[in-house]
C-alpha cells in the first residue's frame, strides 16, 4: 500500500469517525429501544446479575445479553451512562468500516477497499443506526467480522485460524441477536463455486475434515459461553421465571418469531425498497453494477460473487419471514459493497452516475431548505401544531435553522461543483447533515425525546423524601428516575398496575405519590387540579401527572378500563 493510499484511508476514517461521533454525550437514550437496552444494562450493573436481564422487576427475555454486556462495560470504562451508551455502536460502526476496507484491499486493491468502505459509510441507514444505541450496529460488526474471517480462508487462504475466528464470531453474533449465524450461509455458494472450479477460490486441499469440523465447534463454543451458565442456573434453580426465560429466548424470540411473526409484518418485497432508498446514495450505483456483475458471473469470479451471493441469501432469508424491520437487512450492506468494490472507481467517473448523485444531493438539500424555512417563518399550521404536540419551545428554531443551513449550503455546493465535483458536493451534504443531526438535534430535542428533565421536574414537585410509584410507565421513566421509585410491572396492563399502585399509595399517602401518563387506559383517574393532580410536563408526546389518593377516588377495584 502506497503512502497516498494510506493518506486517503486516514482521511476517510478520520472523517467517518467525526460524522459518527458528532453529538456524542449531548443526549440521553431516546425511545423506543434505547432506554430499554440501557435500563437492562444499568440493572445488570446494579444487581450484578449478568445472566438474566431484567426490565424493572420483570425478566427481559427478548434479546440475548452480549449487547447489554457491552453497554455495561462501556459504563464501567466511562463512568457515565450519558457518555457511554453510544460507545458500542460507535466502535462497532468503525470496526465494520475497517473490516470492509481491509478485506476489499486484500481481494483487489487499496483503492477498491477504500471504495467499499465509502459505499458502506455513506449509506443513510448505516449512519443513522451507527449513531443510535441499537443492537444492530454490534450485530453488523460481528457478522462482518465473521464474513471477513470466512473470506480470508475461503478466498484468500487457506487460513484455518481465520476460519475458526469467523465461525466463533458467528456464534457471538447469535448471542447478540439470533440471526448472527447468517455469515455461515456463505458456505452454500462457496460449495457450488468450488465444485464448478470458479477462479478466486483458495486451494484448501483434501483431508482436512477435522479442521472444517473445528469451525462448528468454535461456533458452538461461542454460544456456549453464555448458554452453558444460563442453562446450568435455570435448570437447577427451580425458578419458574428462569424456565419461562429459556422458553422465550430460545424458541419464541427465534424460530417462532421468524416463522410466525406477530408484529412488524410487511410484504415479501419490503426489503427491496430498503435497499433502494435506505442505502442511498450507494444504491444509486446499482444500475451501473448489473453489467460488471454479469461479466463476473461469466468469468466465474468468486471474489465478486461470494459476497454478492451471500447478500442475496440474506435478503431472501429476511424476506421469507412476515416480520420485517428495515434494520434487519443491514448485515448484508458490507458484503454488497465488497461485491461492488472493484467497479466503483470506474462507475463514479461516469457522467450518468454523477448526474444521479447531483440529483440526489440537490433534491434532499432543497427539501431540507424548504422544511427549515417553513419552520422558521410559520407561526400557524402543521409545523406549529407539531411543536405544540411534542412539548417543544422556542429552541426548536435551532432545528429549523440547522435544516435550512444544511440545505442552503449544500444547494450552493451543488451549483458550484457541477458534475466534475458531484461526489464532493454529496460528501459535503452528508457531513453537514449528520453533523447537524448530532450537534443540533441531539441537545435541542433531548428534553422532549428523553425523560431526563421530566423525571427531574417530578422529583422537585414531589419533594426529596417522597417515593414515586410509576403507572403505565415507559423504560425511560425508570432509567432516568431521581430518588426513590417503585413500579408495578411493565407488561402488566395499565389498569392492573393502577390497582396495585392504589394499595401501595394508601399504605403511606403522606410519603408517596403516583406518576402516571394521561391516557385512555386510566379513564377513572381525575386529572382535574382540584383533585390534587399536578401536571409534570410533556415527554415523548405524552402528558405526565403526579397524583395523590384524592385523584383516584373514582378508581375502585374493577373500575379501571384495561385496553
């Protein structure tokens, strides 16, 4: 690798880190998933129970624990949840880019590897997920690490240690999210290509059956690091909650969820639109990639078609399940970028592609400018209503100003750059957009999107020694609670929670209050201030109140409607 290649790679990774880290430490966890995951990790740290995750008093069997362990480790390293909860996603995103770059340069050239990493980094979905505390960035890193290890052996080998490492990483992926085994599907097209004598396949030789079997052992060993202790404790404790946890996480949240999804149902073709729109601007290159991919098929080039075939298998795997969310497909993005890598240098120089990039950049920039301008100068209508409903104040003008600035500067860059600098104009737009998202949206929207200020205000209104009972609560309420709090179950229906809360409140009304949201599920509650109900404020588009016994006088047992 030349000094120029190293300099280009250094600039790229520095810029990628800046964009992904923009806004780090400027916000707390935001719903829907972030407060849940951070709460689970926080309770792990406080209880010392790292085998059985809890959400409040209830076990949380929806996800395996590796991501929660990473959140806990990040907190242990940093000492602040606000400054640590985004760290696993940031490091995972950077690790994914590094693996994609390194595999691309080994398969083809340093320039091709850099284009592969750029293709991943510019995808809107990758940047968005990389700036959130979701499990998916960690999963994508592990699936990319597994695929990297497999390719180092199958395409660039033989390299049996990387074979074992790839299988072990797939096992860690399973303990992160059940679909972590997906990289092993690459063995299917590899077997076909090897049988047909495709070029690019490593000379792996004969008589290595025990080494191939070692991959299965490495895969199972990674899973066993978690599953072994969990089974040992659950099967010996006699605790029915532990047995239910095992049934849920081993069956309901895996095979049952895939075969008979109960939410997020979408049509078979759903992920096609994810690729086309959520992977922009990389997906703009797809029409120009069809001919090179067809040529690589005729030439039987496994270096192109192994990552391409695997990304197609991932697409088909997720499409076959009725339950679909856009981030499910994200593990396929680095592989698709690697399949495109040797052709991107030529494609990015083509006039038609540059026109498409300019159109994409100009259209989004114009939209942001229009939205920002309308927000700044509209005192009535949709924008004003949205601001009121979300409980935002004058600070939202910073959001409109940011959008208008990003849109205006980017439009000017498009006008000045013309086709010769189309990629530079697009890069500037993406840097401005995601920097504004981090440095402006994070602090401006944090009070409304998290519950930090709400819970602090509730504590001030209640007083330092008063215990707060949470009813119909959300994870962010418990996560960011200040002082003594009690909750009455999360999955428990709101009406049943309220019945338990009434008994708790009645036993010591002078030192206890309830914090509830104004909802139809609690129709019996009197939210009139004359009953002693006190408004706390808005958060997450919900209105929260402090209640004493008088506000619950109409809520006799059985009087509360449960939706």
